[in-house]
């Protein structure tokens, strides 16, 4: 391969990030017939434009979970619907369930059975509104200041109110997953709220679309070994699936 121009290398790096979620400098250097020092310099330039996040030996793609929930609902709709359908296997009669703010959980709210004497607690106004459209489930809304980007309440008042509950099952929203950091969030307050949620939950479920795997968000809050149920498309991240099952968790696959 002839020597590539910087913009050509950048395009190749970004294409790999889009396809795989991460790049390693040594592998890209070999593939592009250049030096690791050159690739590291390219990664620094791309990171300065917020197009990737530098990690030791390479870089990660930024999480796609950005923007208000109205915009996120338009992304990967079929995949989120499939995850929600698979997650229904976790719902049992008489449970007290927490539905964290998030677009995938809004799909799940539409599908919850109305004849199982469920109690749903949520910090998201959109999810609470969806529950009211089809009566039959007791619904409790956690209060506080609404954050448009998160789609729910995660401030000090919300954290205080969540201490009044103990959940049989909590569906916690995630923005990104990386083997080095675990599951992470884009917002500091959101990460702190989720940490408190973990302490109030018997079983923890994560619904993870494939585009969040091997991506970056700045606030880590959940190691993989703490997850009881991972619901994800099949074959996307064998290392994550193995880690969860090795820790006693269970992986459910969407169709």
C-alpha cells in the first residue's frame, strides 16, 4: 500500500471505529503501512475533534446515546423493540420494577403485561405517561428536576426518593460499554443516581443495543460482573457475555 495522506488515514480510522467501535494503534499502523507514532498522532487529532476517545494503545468510538430522548427514539427502533420483547421473559407476577429513563425502556413500557399485579417505578415522565395509556399496572413517578437530555429526573431529590423503595428488578439505562470501564453514562448526576439504584435493587437488567458496545462515555457506574441479566443482540460481544455468565448472570438474546 502506498503512503496515505493524513485525511485518508483519518477516514480509515473513523471507518474502523464505526464498524468495530475501537481501534488499536499497532493494528492500524500495520494495516495502513505507517508507524504507531503516526497513528497515535492521528488519534490525538481526532480526539481533539470529539470524534473518538483515546485509550491506552488506541481509541474508542463515542457513544451514540446523545441528544434528547425524542431523537434517540428514532435510532435503532427495530433493535430496541426486539430487546424489549426479549426482556419480557424477566417480568414475573407481583414484582416491583424500576424502569430507568431511556428510549429502549419506553419500548418495554408499551409491552408490559397488565394482568400480573406489577408495580412500576420510574424517573421518566414519558414512561409514566406510556403506562397511563394502558391502565392495569400501578405506576409511581420519582420526582425532581427533569433533564431533557436524560429524559428523566436524576437530581438529589430523585436520589432521596428512590431510597423509599427496594426493587425486585431494575432495568438500568446505559450509554456505553467498554471492557476496561464497564457500563458508563454521559452525565455525572445520572451516573450517581444509577449507583444509588443499584443499591436498592435485588436483580439488575441491562438492555444493550449493539451500537453501544465498545464505545465511550465518561462516567463509569456499573461493572459487568454486577449485572444479573444482559439483554443484547447475539454475537456482538462474546467477552462481555462470558464475563457476565462467569459471574453468575444470564444473557438473553433478542431475535
